């Protein structure tokens, strides 16, 4: 895995001098300016939800995003646009695709290298769902169709195709097309959902304009909530050289009943049909935090590496989160891997390796009997830094309780806690700061982790109002937003006294140097 990461970083490094990111000045008099993440994307102003049209081309990563350019609540959906050369610093560009008589819902984009559509060599071609309200008095009377737009200037300006829609089933709910090039069958594939039916459809095309139905998948897995934002891609299996499997991602209900999240299926795709390896009633979840949704992967990444980007929020309270002048943002991009385990193939996720380029200085500790000390303060509340990359490897007794505390002050803390007796990792934001803006926000999330006698390895990356926990080298991930007050900047590593022995084998707290994205 290390060589893969190094290769990818190499490509990124080569491209990193092509466009310098300018800091975008906005008034800093807002009370929530301290919550603006530094190396996670947030729109300059107003609302965002899903990432759309993710692709890499000639040194630029493109992020289009569901955007309301008029308000801090969902509505008037357009595709906003931002570019980056390291996936951490983003430069926001003008609106890419604007609402017309229909809203522009989620979708994807490809670079048409061979000009299969006739819009020009290397034209960007975007696929989105047009959401048309049929009766303004009843916003719930709508129809969704798949449409196309193209750009011949690397995504800066877009033209909607004059023969839209390209797919219309006469259905109310039919959305979120993901298009990619399928090398084996030499054709374009579109993966798109019938949300209320809990089905994914697969279409094929030679020219990106005419599509024919290949097959359907579902309902399988978790079917409690409508299915949205599918993605399909192949991954090499890390511990089975030469082996490839296909992964189907679906945004639906996550691991917490009633809350949206993401599930994945692992199986095979032969250019026509996807077959799930797992029993249909056994869902697998991508993330065990509360705030990871609508994640899809970039098309055309260097060396075909899989980079996943998700929306870091939850529909349960996304319209209320207490930030200004923006609302919601994206998670840290992640590299994806597959691993064969006794129960089947499982996804591994690791933070995008360009994070390493931000590391400025590290505080390190080795070989500490943590249960004797209780709590080891890493940085004091009055220090500036509220964005860190913290790693720790812990050896522990069967009844130990330990972990990290971040965004800490006398009255606030966000706690990442492992309870060895319960074999569970918790992400506790009950005292994380402003939790009162929605009754659904205060949560104690958890994931079962049995280390089978091995140490627990935690990596926690936090960025002012984001917390992303990668345990056991990315086998378990938890992503949440939190809204601490400006004074809550302490960080510690702890073991509960009176519980079992915990040895901190090693820990490093890397101070990250990132220009504010705004
Ligand atoms: C998922 C979603 C998509 C839809 C978009 C609308 O968060 O509901 O299914 O295309 O958001 O903004």
C-alpha cells in the first residue's frame, strides 16, 4: 500500500506548482469564523450538500457541489465549482451549471478524451438530474430526468445539451447519475438510482448521449431509507495480488437507524450486471460517524487511484448547523483499498496522503504508562492550533478505557474513547460545544472493534469543526462535525484511572500548516 501512496503523491507533487491558491478575503467579523475548516472544502458563502462531477484533469482536481447561491438553506440547487491541486486547498470558481426551470441535482462528470460525444476532444461532459417541479403550489409534485451539459474550457463554462433529457422514465424519483469509462467492455457506464424502489440501474453508451438499460440491482442491504448517489468502481485487493473486485456505494440509511449514511456492496461487475458477494440482508457501512453522506469517487485520477470525497453533514440537522456565512462542507478526501478478511472483502480508507505535506512540527511520545498518568496534555487551550493530525498506538488490558480528547476547555471536549471490555470505539460529541441547534445533534457514535489482542492504532485528523477518526489503518472510520467555542483548543491523550493498564506505545501530534481556504 505504501508504494501506491508514494506513487500517487509523486504525481500530485509534480502538479502542485501549476496553480497557486490565493487566499480569498472575507470579513472576519462573524462569530463562527473560528469554525471554518482550513483544509476541508467549504463554500465561501451559503449552502452546500453533495459533491458532484468529481474529476482530475491536467493538474487540477475539480469539485462541483450542490449549492444554493442565495441562502444558507437547501433550495435553488446549482452546481458550484472549486479546483485544487492537492485536494486540501480549494479555489472557488463561478457557478458552473445554474438552475433553470429545473433544479440541478447531483451527478458526475467525465473527460471525453476520444470525443465520443462530438463536443470536442477532452471536453468535460457532466451528467446531472434535472428536478422539475410540476406544480409550484405543490413542490412535492415533481419529475426527475437525467440531463447532460458540456464544457470545452476545462469546466469554466458549461452549455446544457439542446436534446436534454437524455433519460426520462416518466418517474418522480430517478436520480444521481455516475458515469465512468469501462475499459473491459469499451463503453461508458451510467449508474443511477430509483430511490424509492431501493434499486440501482446500469446503463451503457458509446457516445454519452444515447443510453440503453443493461441491468438493475436491489433492493438489497439496508433498504430503510431511499437510495441516493450511487458509485461503482473496481479496486485491487491488497492481500490478494492480481485480484480485483467491484464496489458499489449507495447513500441510504447508515449504521444509525433513522439517520442517513452510506453502505457498500462488494462483488463483481461484468459490464452488464453487478453481483453482490455478501448475503442480501448483510449491509456493510462506509463510516460509523454521523456525518458522512453522498460520497463518490473522482474520475480520471492519476494511476487510477480511488479517491473518495463525501459531504460532511447529516440531513437530520444540515439546515441548522451554526456556521456563518457558509453552511456545511466536504470531508477529507480518502484513498480507498480493499482487503480480504475471513468474512469477506472489506473497505479500507486512508486520509489523502497530501496531508503529509502540511505537517509542520510534531510532538512525539513513546512508551508511556498512560493509566498511571491519567491524562497527558498535548497542547494547552490557549494555543492557536485547532487543526492536528494525531496518531497513537495503544497496548491495553481487557478492562482499559482510553483515547483522545480534542477541542478541550473547562466546559467542552470531544472524546474519542475506546472501551476494551465492550470492544467499542466511541466518538462522543455530547459536550463538544454548541449542540443545542438541533435535538438530533447530540450523539454518541460507536463502532465494534475487536483488535484480537493486537494494539489499537488510532489516527484522528481534526480541522476546527471536523473530526475524522481512522482506526486500525482505516478499517474503521468515524466522521463528525462539532462546533466548539473559540476557547476550546486543548488536546490530550488519556486513560481512565482505576481501569486497566494502557501503554501508549507511540504517539505523534502533527501540527498542520494550511492556509485557510477562505
Ligand atoms: C442527496 C440528494 C440527492 C439529490 C441532491 C439534491 O443528498 O438528496 O439525491 O440529487 O441531494 O440536492
